[in-house]
C-alpha cells in the first residue's frame, strides 16, 4: 500500500460540535496509528452558506484539541478550475444530462431517471446536471463496518442548478488531487461513498479505501449537526468533549475532563487501532 494519507473535511458552515470533533478525532487517530499523513480540507464550495470566519473557527478548534494537520490546509474554493476540467471530461464521455425536475416533483426515494432521455444533448445552463449512474457498484468492503450493500441512489447531481459543483464531484476529485488513500468518516456519508467511487472510476482515478464510524445522535435519535443547531464545543475545555467521547466508546481509565488535550490525545493513541474501538453500528446516542 502507498503511504497512508488521510483527511478531515468539514464544511465551513459553522463551528465544530461534539459530533464533528468525534469525526476529526477518529480520522486523526487512524492516520496516526498507521504512521500516515493527516490533512484538513475545508469544504467551502457553497458560497451562500460558508464563510471564512467559520473556516477559521474550525481550524482554531482543531488546534485547541491537539489535532494539527501535517500539511497546509486545503480549501475547495481554490480548486474551481480543477473541478471544471474534470466536469468537461465527464461531459465528453456522454454520461451527463440536464435535469429540469423540481424538488417537489421528485420522490423521496432514488431519482427515477425522468430526464435521462436528454443524455447526449447540449447541457442547459440553468438546469441541474446529473450523471447516468445505472452501472454504479453498490457493494464495497468498509474498513470499520465490513461488507456494505447500499440501495441505488439513482442518477445523482454533479452540478447544481445555481452553477455550484456538487459535493460528490468535488470530493471525488479532491481525494485524487490530495493522494488520499484512506477516508475515515461518519456513517451518514455511506451513500456518498458509492457515488464518489463511481465518479473516480469514470475519471480513471484510483479511489481510496473507506471506513465509516457511527455518527453521534441525541436522545431523540437526531444526528448532531449544524442544521440541528448542535452546540459548539468549548475550545477552552477540550477535555470535556474528549471525556464524553470516551464515555460513548465505553473506555476505561481515561484522563479527567480537566486534563489538557495533549494528555487526551496521548491516551487515545495508547489504545491502538481505532477500528477496534468502534462498534459496528451506524449511530451512538450522546447526552
């Protein structure tokens, strides 16, 4: 295997909460356990929701928690030209088509291919662009969860109606540019994995290996997220968040909540392969 290269890729739409600190920690520990490189890539493609202030707060939070990237921070907003070149390559393959379906007109399940008949026709400037993904492989071996079989998402969007490149397209290209060999992230992104692997194959790229750990949910079962207004972590007391994570993973002999981040990181590293700490489930309930 090539030298391990992992990454944490938060979106710059708000401060880190407990769930995102957990995500950063597991990806960081996995990279350190394998003597690899750990990168931070800021997902700031959505100019309507992202801000430089949020990006800065995320980076400061990671530093306060003792997780510093091994290379300069990457910003997706600086790669628009690279995404555009790859988009043109996909367009030339004849697999793209314009989609004029409104969100209200579509079922909540997989996209039914309503506009697939437009494949091969010139793309419409103010329409979404989808890729014919009927040949998408729905199975893969997950580092943390084992054999995964997913439902087909239908032909998915790779360029939005507002002209922004989709998360699926940008992320698949980023992994290639950054030489990422392992993607360790939350189970909420499992559906994205098969889509990104499909794009990588269409672009003749080697996709990384993937490992998905449980996302943190509240007692109602709702995922900790910025959309659900999850409380930002206290960067002045990182031990509190680390202590909660240790409790969720049923770990013993952990440092006290008041312990500094360096002591906590050392503790987590002493536990060995993080894959052995993670239960094979898609969610963990936090208080």
